[in-house]
C-alpha cells in the first residue's frame, strides 16, 4: 500500500515557499508566554522538518496504517501502538491539498511527547507540542507561522 507522500509534498512546498520569499508572522508560545515577530524564513526545510518527519511511506510500515476516505478527506491511522506517527489527515479539493494534520506520540519510561502538526498551504502552519519529562515536569509549546500575502 502506498500512503500519501508527506516527504515529497513538503519537499515541493519548501522549494515553493523559498521561491515565494514571503514574510511570516511567527508566534511562539512556551508554557503560556507568547512572543510574535515578523520574520523571513531562510531555511524552509528546517522550518517544516517536523512535518517531513511524519512520512509513513517506509517499506516496513506498508501494512501498519488503516486508510479511510470520504468527502475529500483521507485518514491514515496507526494500527500498532508503538508507531510515532499516530494519525495523518489530508484534505484535498480536486487533487489540490487544502490542509494536512499530523498527530505524533513518542513515549518511554522517561518522557512523553505528543504533537499536533497542522499545515494550510500559502496560509499557516502550526506545531503544538506537549512534553512531559519525568522529574522535570511539563512543557507546552505552540509555534504558529502565518504566511503573509
């Protein structure tokens, strides 16, 4: 089974965004403290690296996700509990991606990370991360980039 090509999609997006060279209003929130700046993203590959990490097209995972489709939405859901990428939802309209949401979870005896990655082409990307590290407590991050017209 071939799943949606997250890696290829974001490779194309990073090249397109680099060429467009549009400013980004970037807001970072860490445990309730927020800072916003208008920035020029020099390295889109690095900026969207978390999304690229959501690629599930690996030979070892070819039967590790269920696929459901309907109303322009494709949902990929992990079957095995130890897979980092838990869910991917892709919304398309006439083969054009409208948005992508990726849920990841990493957990072991020392820490637990949960991420929600949202991407809206030419508009917005958001990384929401909740982290619990044993003996150190909780950290919550949100990074939102609004791509200006």
